[in-house]
């Protein structure tokens, strides 16, 4: 019975769970930011590619 009382008082696991939740939130924020950046980069590369194709056809 003493083992279970000590187990209930131990908060080391709770701290690890909190750190895990913080890491998960940071990962979600990073993924969201990178998806937006990826869309912008794709648009930029498409624009540059089109301009290069037009310049090459004119030359």
C-alpha cells in the first residue's frame, strides 16, 4: 500500500507529460508555418519559371 501512496505523490511523470505537450504544440506550430511558406515558395518558383520561359522564347 505504501508503494501506491508514493506512486500517487510522484510528480516526475506529470512533468514529462507537460514537456511532451509543449513539444507537440511547438511541432504543430512549426508544421503550420512551414506549410504556408511552402505554398509561397511554390508560387514564387512558378512565377520565375514562367518569366524564364517567356524570356527564353523571346530570345
